[in-house]
């Protein structure tokens, strides 16, 4: 039982790391958008500024894609966990002889 508790703690820590990574990415995107806004205010951009603007736009796009990937992975993990929990309950009920047709009810 203790091992199971340790596994849950590890899973919770991994989940919070994902949240921290999400927050860091969102903060970086905000910062880049602010910088991009400053460049957009200028009427005439030098070649260097135009290149910098293009690079910022590319980095924002990459970070937004990474953020979407992280969110999709979290959803998948959550769905897998919910499926596992459903199976665990079903197995426990069947072992007790109380859930012979539990799959039909769930």
C-alpha cells in the first residue's frame, strides 16, 4: 500500500511540473507578444527589427504549439486515469461478488 501512495505522489508531482511548464510558456508568450506590440507601434522598421519581429512571431507560434501539445497530453493522461479508475472499481466489485454485471451499469 505504501508503494501505491508513493506512486500517487510521484504522479501528482509530474502533473504539477506540467502545470509549471504551462505557466512558464504562457508567461513567455505574453512577454513576446508585448515585445511584438512595441515593434508593431513603429512605422518604419529597420531590417534588423523586421527580422527580429519575424523571429518573435515564429517563436510565439512554436510556443503556442508546444502549449497545445502539453494540454493534449494532460487530457490523454486524465482520460487514461479515469479509464483505469473505472476498471479498478469494476474489479473490486467483481471480486466481492457484488458486481457481476457492473460493466453494464458503468
